[in-house]
C-alpha cells in the first residue's frame, strides 16, 4: 500500500491535530511564565509594564516554539496512537494486514516535514526575533553599549559608558579576540545642555593603531596615530584606552549562535574564521539544524512505538513512562553533545548527528524486531 492511502491520511490528521493542541497549550503556559519572569528580572531593575513584558516574551516566542516542538511532537504522537488503541482502531488496522511500517509512515512524514520547516523557516524567524529581543532588552536596561559583529571588512566592536562611546574596527583578530590588528577607533563624547546630559554625541578623536591588546581594564595600543579636531596628528609608540571589558566578556559579546539564522550561518562561519575567531559553536549550530529532521522523526517514533502495545495486554503505562524517559534522555544527551561540539572537544558534525541518529536507529531496530521478528 503506497503512502497516501485513506488510513495513512487519517493517522496523519490525528497526529497533526494532537501536535497543534499540545503545542498551543505548551506555548500559552510558557508565555505566561515568561511574562512573569520578565516582570521579575527586567522589571526589578527598571519600570516595566505588563505590555512591555508581553512584548519581550512575544519576541522570544518563536525560539520557545523551536525548542518545544520536539517534545510537542512526542506527546502528540503518544496521544494519537493512544486514541487509536483505545478505540480498537489499531487492532482493526493490524487485522487488515497493514504492517507497522505503513501505519507509522505518517509519523515519519510529519517529523520530516516539521523538522525541515523548523530548520528552513522557523529558525531564521526565531533568530531575527531573538536578536531583536536582546537589543530591546539591552535598551530597556540601558546596557546595550557594548556590541561586537563580524563583516566582510573585519570585526566591529562598540564600547562605552555614560560619558563617551568608542567604535573599534579591526581587520584581524588573534587569541580569541584579545588582540586586534590594524585597528581604527572613533571616540565620541556626550554633549551636555548646561549640567544635564543629552542623548547626542560629538566626535572627539580618531586613533589608528597597528595592534591593540586587551589588558586588565584598558586597551594597550601600539604604533599609534592620534587625530584630534583642530590639532595636528600625533604619533605615539603606545597609548592606553580605558575599557570595562575583559577577555571572557569580549568573547561573550560576540554574536550568539541563536541570533544567526540557518541561511546566514555558512557565510557567517566563513567570516568568523577569516577574522581569526573560533567558529566551533557556529559550526555546531549549523550541523544541529541540519540534524533537526532526524531528531523530530526519532521523537515521533518514540511516542508512537510505546503506544503500539494493545491495551488489553496491559503494561501501557510502563511503556509510556519508558518513552518519556527515553525522550528526556535524548534531550540531555543532545545538550551534552552540543556542549562538546561547541567547545571543540568533539567534531561538530559528530556531536550534532550522533544523538538523533543513535536513537532513531535504535527505534527502527526495535520496530523491526517486534513487527518482523
């Protein structure tokens, strides 16, 4: 029986309706919790109303959906096949001579479709809105004065405080961002209206340096040319520029993998490597997104397999518990493997693909053993 029969579409509709129901319930619950969390964290530092907290939470919603979908698919698959089992429809399907491979095909197709859509459509939307969330939250907290980005022309860094801001450009980065080469700095000072500070800044000076090294509390510049308005350019062997950054903070200010969409990742990885920065966590993110369909299929099959046992034979509750534990184990195994790949302790392609493929093959082997002997 080829895929596309009435029974397979019926099972697919049952799984899809369960997925919509479970995902809706989970998103509403998580959204309510996140609104309270934004009011507690952000609202604890600045004045933040309910609408402002809701706006922040809605910006995070696609990322929450992306993280929740595998578990929603697991629960939806369990619900669909439990209903089929309770209404004896599963027994009728088996009695008609249809193998488990055929009535499990809708779960596989749904997992592939949702996984591909998550990678190619939901993830770019999630990355863009997550970036907007970080910027909005930083602006609300007034801590958005430090940023770092990579482009085709090199690395751009912005730092500052209440009195000045400095835009830093470097053509190359060494030692994970601690050493910058061929550096240009543009410093602007805040303008005051009487004794009251304004939101405007004015150009103060430009600094060109061959090398900048981040020390404890300052940038150490070498071979410097300093240009101040209405003054001749001045050459200096060394110059210190105050900075509130340290090596760890500077690296953490680099773009988060969650803020870079699937389609932008390959180019961003190349730019990061060209700038001299470690791209392990971005390669890990790229392969993890590629492996998402396999993860979704594994989750869906786990949920279906634990409900294939006929209810009259008993043991359904134990199988549901085993399936839930297997899914939770897969999640923690994936997180652990992701950490290894992001730090370079394991090849990203191995770290990303091993957990979902291992569980998927184990599930397929179990189905083959139970159904085909």
